């Protein structure tokens, strides 16, 4: 295995100029926070959401200081609550006057052997990761459908995982949820095509951030990193770059696809 340093950060190129996006689970850390930042760098207006209200407001203030307050808004949202999901999409329409892109990043993991897993552990992961993606996808599709004809379609990008394809001990609930996100993506893409909406997903292997490091043992991190051909985990912004591609016109003929963002070889 070859150890490779992280590449240089990419500058924006205006790929999302004039677009409005909603990004869930985007309170400053991980793929959601990185995606919100990359979208702003590409010229989009962004509404970020999360269940962590304090971190959400702090990140909103940070982004507003860098990109200007009119470009950024925040709305707390628990994706397991249909009322809060509806409020999130209503806020996008009211604050930014429209909706073009939705990134369903909210998910919940955990480690538990299937033989000892409780119903609550199973249901909680499925409700956040799969059902939450369903609720937000449904809300987005309703918003996109209402502006047809005459609208310019829309884009949904879901966050799946390579464990939806590959088995990993202790991850039965998370793997099942992410495999469900992949299937949901494909089915939603077929239904949404008639009103000009594209639905795709990214499937990262190992993207680390400070909050995830806190709940990952050094032994597990070493094991997962050893499976990556580059000998390192992905930076969250590297996954966000692929989300930018899927949200932009450069992927205009792609829908129903699940794109692996991974160097995993085992």
C-alpha cells in the first residue's frame, strides 16, 4: 500500500451560480458541512439544517461571515419528524425564493452485533438514515413537481455508503439502511424524470472528521484505513466535490446512479 497525502483543496468555478440548495446534517463537520461550503464556493445559496442547534447556528455565522449573510440560512430539522421536514422546505422557498438542489446527508451509524441488536437500535438507524432520506426526497419532489411546467427541474443527491454493497461486521442496521438509500435513489430517479428532476447518490468508504474520530477506536480506524488503496481516509471535501459534480450541469445526463467515492480495495 502507498501512503498518499491529501490533495490540494479545489477552488470554486461557479458551477452552481444562482442555484439554491438544502443540505441536511450540515452543522459544520463532516460531509454535510463540507458540501455546504463547496456549494457556496461554487456560487449557490444554501440552507443548512441539523438537529444540533448550537453547532448549526455557529456554522451559519461562520459561513455568513465568509460568503455574506444573504447566501446562507439555517433551519433546525430532525429528519425523523415529518412536520420539521415540511418546515425545512417551506423555509427554503421563503428565505431563498426557490429550490434547485437537495442533499440528503443525514444519517446515523453505530456498531452492534446482529445477535445482540435491539429493535430500538435497528429502528433508530433505519428511521434517520433511510426513512429520513425518504421524507426529504418526498418533500423535495413535491416542491419540484409543483413548479412544473416552466420550471428548470431540480437535483437530489443522497449520501449512501460502500457498506450498502460490502459486508461489515457490526453494521447490519447501517448497511441495510444505506442499501435502502441506493434502491430509493434508483426508484425516485425513474419517477422524477418526467418533471425534469435528477436523483443520484454518492457512496463514500471512509471520510473522517473530528466528531467521527471521537467515536471511532484507533484499532477500527487503522483497520478501515488499511483497506484504502491510498493508505488514508478521504477528506470530507473530497466527497463534497463529487456531490458538486452531481448537482451541477456537468452530470446532466446522469440519474439513478450511485457513485462510489472510495479507494477501498478489500
